[in-house]
C-alpha cells in the first residue's frame, strides 16, 4: 500500500502492527516519541527517508505537517529492519519517491509500482546513506529560519545569495551544506517550496492560476505549469480539478 499524505496538522499515537517506510517531501516540525516514552521536538528535513519497525510505539504531532509518502507491505511479507530512523538522505530513495508521487498524482500505464516499492524497501538497508545532521550540513534551527525566510519572500525573486546571507554563510559553503542535508540544491528546494505554496492556494476556488503563479514567485502561469509537469508529472489545471471537493 502506497499513500501520499498532504501537508496538514496531525496528532497520532499507535503501536505499529507492521513495519512502514516514510518519505518526507517537505520540512516538518513538531514533537514525537518513537520507540520511547520520551517526547521531544523533531525537525524532519526535506527528502528524508524514515522507517518504523513492527511493534514500535509511535507518538507524533505537528501543527502543519508536510507532504509525506507512506509505504506498507500487504502481501504477507515483512519489511526487513528493526531500527527506527528518520532524516536519512539517500539519492536512490529520493528518485523513487519522486516517481511514486508523480504516479499517484497522474497514473500511467508505464508505472512500475511493484518494482518501485521493492526498490524503496531495499533502501532501508542502503549503505550509501547518512542521517542528518552531519558536519557540513544545515541543522534544524537553521533549516527552520530558512523556511521562514522563504515563506516570507516567496512571491519575490529569492536566490541562493540571499538565502546564504540570511544564515550568515558563504554562498559556496551554503550550497554544499544544503546539498548534504537535503540531497538537492537550494534552487531546487526553492522551486519545491513555491510548488507547495501553489498547491495550498489551489484549494481556494476564487484564486486564478495566473494569480497563484505570481503569488508564489513564478514569472508567469506558463512558468508554473512547466515546473509542475517537470516535478510532479501533472499540469496545475488537472491537479486543481483533483483538489476540488
């Protein structure tokens, strides 16, 4: 079972009856207790792979949440792994999650769901991975400040230089550290934030697509449409029709 959960406030507590794989497309913040009775703040980095083993006691709350992919096996076989983790950056997992999201938003006869799911399950034991933060990465507090900075100026022409200066970092160091943290470039992350904002505004029926594009910092409706097709495999108009009640 593969599901795409939207960015929304959530509160959940459960004991996992089976193992689950998660993938955070966006930054998420809140409190959680995973396999422990100690509730503590968490910062989920964008593009972070997560795993919850069977039998794990889970409590998680976030005031805003974030777009999240969740995968469970329903064929009677168990996902391997007994160690809970999140914020693991894995290039192959990122590519697989992006394909799955595009397939969920707009299905194609060429979609290989079983292959994608099994390949993502293999990444739980992947070796070419790390769990943020490491030296030379962007920590949770800086990531929070960066998100706030982007959200405040998302209708303008934000750039890498402005983001680096806001954090007091050189442009070169910022670009390297950001890539280490999220698996993507700052420019790519900025586009994703613009698209996330656009998807939120699309839920308001009174706002036109051209207006939404400008509010999210795209130069035109056509520019926004191109970004949607490249990143999500679907046009803004079709996606909006799916979001309509």
